């Protein structure tokens, strides 16, 4: 019976080749786009869930509710206290990433930015695939290294890495194991692991970090089965309060489970890449919409062609076919088209996957033996199958010849009205995607063009390594002097951090006469030299910047406009006494506000001070010209002053753009999927226009004989479809306006989603619809009327 259904279905598909091809292409495009989105969604939802007992693994979070600070680090000594004082914890391990070691491999120097120091229990709590060696030998030797396979190849090529030596500082470390690269759904993107014992062998680091007031380590725990995280958090908070001498009692320790860590959005500074759960929901919904647009084509064309199958259904019923037989027959056609589309979908995914990986910066693959892949394909195919089969099968199997003349379906509604509703829904989705793409693009352009209060062009930035230690001031001064001697360098400045995305903050570190003692604002602290204003091209509102050689500037402070406003300082501000980190001085200037973070955030208060002892960040403004020659000159001077460390530099434009990488990725993905949605919608409109022209063949012939022009006939056929697009725009505009305004609220500085962009989106949608329908309308209008009148 099944074979018979499939055989007849195949004959029907071959008989209606054009309709079937359009259905298959549209459905395949929609399914391929939906599958790619769902692969990304599934990956986001599965982060770190591959670790055994992941629901019992937690990362500790430190909170200061009074000032709103939340960070993912804790004191070094907390881990030891947990082992002895919290029986609900089975294991504990620490992670340290703030010390980028320099690897010396056979005389070649590498900055290992993807390196981390870990405790012995790291490899027992978390799952890693060991390709060579094991964790036991790593734990037994304090100067060991575990590399990922890609990192091992980077350092040692195709040769064997196990047992090889890497020189770090004055010691030789041995590669004791090689592990597989982290999967795409892992938070731990490190490629080199070193023992914590090696880090703490440095007496200066140990002395500093054994202070309970220094939170420099990321701590993970694994609770015992049935361990209550609330109880554990309360005990950890008690330990902190007992040991932190200068704590005001407000510090709290909370736990976040490993699977939930990826969607944590409270912490602004994190060693891990976090996702956005709302974005996951939005893209999951987008996948459904794309699939819906594709399925609407199938339903529209099938129901539109229903009347043409009147003779077939009538004959089948006369010879004894029951309604259920006909239902399964048309059901089989839908299954067959869906399966053919699935094959084409797999081919499209295979072809598009490299580009999709480039956009998302992931390494998704298409393993046909992957259960996860087939789960995503299965869900997509099942959804498409349900959308494509139920209504058309019911309609065609319940067909009665009399209803051809009445145009009424089993649902007692006009077929044409139902199809029009689906076309409106299709173009509502397409219009909203077009409008969304225009608004996102406009917002990103706004960010690029908005004056941040400083100039970031022709700026090259780099940092001195922390390993220089007490020589920081002298090395910094010597390197700056050498750089200024170069003719192709206009200016050089040093600071404690880059001006783009400033993160160094303090609380309770400022004071002034008349301050409300209950007011302790969080401020950004910038340590800048005398050339910082000139190099960054900052603008002063009042007062002056630092001057080289002015002794009094050592105790002079510069505030930004927001600081003056938030602190409610009374004029005159310049010259008023000011205390910063225990140093009493005075305000010498007020600088105009500049964007010191992402435009997702408002500008905060900034206090600028002048202390040459801990300025390790360089910003070099180069002359316009040969950039490669300028970089070569900087590298030469770097090797002269910092011979044991490779230079890691970046252009400030690139650093600025990285702040909005996720927005740019979302913009590009929505653009791609908008194009796909519009293509599928246009494909359906093209088919319906062709069908409408076919149905009115005799009418067109008669009109032409009676003197109708090509223009009037083309307008006759097109106007109905254009009206549907107008209705779509009217319905979709308020929905799109609401959705995009919600998205724009994520930015502190953004455009207004006014009517102009929606008008432009509407014009684009209308042009696409007009071009699509006009082709078929003109084709029908110029046909020979004699042939038209002879058709049956």
C-alpha cells in the first residue's frame, strides 16, 4: 500500500514539474537556513553540558550589593578554606589567567594568551580527551605543560610534542600531555595549561595573592550528590566575612551552575565568552519563521492547484477511493517532496557551512553520524512536514466537484482568501526582516560615525609585559623616547589601560570637601602622561592637561564632565582640593566626556591622575604612510628595549570594532536570512502570479481582442498581489517598530527608528513584489490572443 502511494506521488510530482521544482527549491532553502540557525541555537543551549555531573559543578561569584559590583573571581586562600570547612563540597579547583607567559620554543618567542594556570583537580572535575600523556604526570611535576593538539602543532609542527621542552622565564617546562581542542560548546577556550604550583613558586605573586583582599582567582567547586547550593553559598560568605579584614560585611558569595554560566550577563569583565539567552530565543523564532515562509509556498501552490485536480479526485471517488485513501495519497506527496527537499537541504548546508562558520566564528561540522545533527534535521523536517501536509491533504481529500464553482473549502472559507492571508503573512515576515536589517545597519553606522570624543585613526597600541616588574618606569621612558625619535611617528603616550573599553575601577577611593559620606561612587581611574591629550586628541572644557616636568602635576587630577556632574561639584571646579587614593591634591582641569567603553553603556565618571610607576600601555599615533614600515620600526625598537618578549600590537580601530562584533554578526546573519526569506516569498509570489495568469488565459485573450493594452492587462493581474504587499506593510510596521525599539534600548546611544527606515523597507518590499509579479503579468499580456482563446 505504501509503495503504491509513493509511486502515484512520484508520478504526480513528475506531471507537475514546475510546481514541484518551486516547492522543493523554496522548502530546501527554508530548511537549510532553519537548520543552520538551529545548529547554532543547539550549540548555545548545550554549552559545557558535556562535562560529567555538570549540574553539580559551580563557579563562585563575588558580589558587593552596596555598590553593585559583581565579579567572577575570589581570593586564592578561599579554595583551601573550602576543603576543610565546607563538607558539602566534593572537589575544588582554581583558574588563573592574568599572567600571559612567554614561550621560548627553540629560540622562537610566543605570547601565550590562551594559557591558564590550574589546580590538580582541574582535570578530574572537567572532562578533556587526552590524546597523549595523562593528568597524573601533569600533577606530579610543578613545571609541566598540557597543550591542545592545535597548539602542539603550532609549536612543534607534525613532530611529537610529548616530552618536548618549552622555556618560560628562566625555567624549562616539559610537555606532559596533549589534549583534543576544546569543542565549540566549551567555555574553556584555553590551549595551554600550566600547574598552579609553578605560578605560586614566585614569592612576590604568592605574597600578594595570599591577602584575602585580593580576588584574582576563578574558583570552581563540585558539590556532593544532593548538596544544597544555597547552604554552600552561605558558608562561603561566612568564610569571606571572617577572613577579609577591611570588608564592611556586605560581601557575598553566590554559586552559578556550569550550564548556566554561559548565559550569565551580570558580569561585565569575564575570562569566558558569554551568550545572550534572548538572542537564542530570537534566532530560534527566526528559524521557525523562515521555515514557515517556505511552507506557505507549498500550501499556497497546492491549494491553488486544487481545482485542477478535480477530475482526478472525482474519478478516484467514483471507482471507490475513500476519503482516508485520498488523504494518505496526498500525504505521501508531501512526504516525498519533503524527503527530496531534505537531500537538497543537506547539500546546501554542506556548501554554506564554511561561510556560516566564518560569520559566527565557530567550527561547526556536518558529521552525518551525529545524533545532534539528525535531531535538528528531524525537528526541522517534522515541522515542515506538519505545516506542508495537514491542510493540503484535508482540502484535496475532501474535494467535491460542486465546490469548484463555489470556491469553498472544507473549512467554509474562500480558497482565494486563505491564500491571500498566507501571502500577507509571508510578506509581513519578509518586511520585518528587511526593516530589521536596515535599522541594525543604521545603528552600527551610527556607532562608527559618532564622535567618541577622541581620534582612533592611525593609532597603534601595545603593552609592556608585567614581568618587567620594578623596571616598568625606566623601560617605559626609554622605549617612549626611542619611538619619538622616529620621523614617521607623530606622538606617543603611556597609560595604565587603553582608552577603548576602560575597565580599571575603584570605589571609596575619592574625597572632596562637602562630599556626602554615604556617597561612594564607582569611578573609572585613568593613569595618563602629559602626551595623552595630544595623542588621543581629547578636548578640554576648562583648566589644562598635564605638562611634562611640572612637579605639582604629580598631585593634580583631571575629571571628565560626567564626574563633575555626578559629584555635584560647585564652580569653580579647577583649583578645588581633591583626594584620590589617599593622595591630597587639586583639580587642574575638566576634560570633555569621551566614550570610554561600549556604546551599550552610558559614560561613567572618570578621574585621571599622573603616576609614571604603573603605566604599561602604549598608544602610538603614526603618520599616514607605509604602515608595514612603521610597524617594522616599532618592532625593532621593542626588541632593543624588551628583548625577551614578542610584541603584540593592535590598531585602535580594530579594538573599537571588536566591542560590537556580536552586533555585527547578528546584523550579517539577519541580512542573509532576510535575503533568503525575500527570495522564498518572491518565489511563491512568482508561482501564484503564473497560476493566476494561467487561470485567466481566455479572459486575457478576449480583453486583447477587444482592444486592451499590454499595460492595462499587466496592471489587472498585478494589482491584487501589490495590494496584498501593501496590507503586509501596514500590519508589520507597528510590530517591527516595537521589536526594533526593544533592540535599540540595549544601546545607551542609538538612532531613532523613525518612519524613514520603515518607508525604505516598504519600498524595497514593493519593488521586489512588483518585479516578481510583473514578469508573469507582462508575459501573459503579450501572449497571442488566438492561442489564448483556443485553450481548454
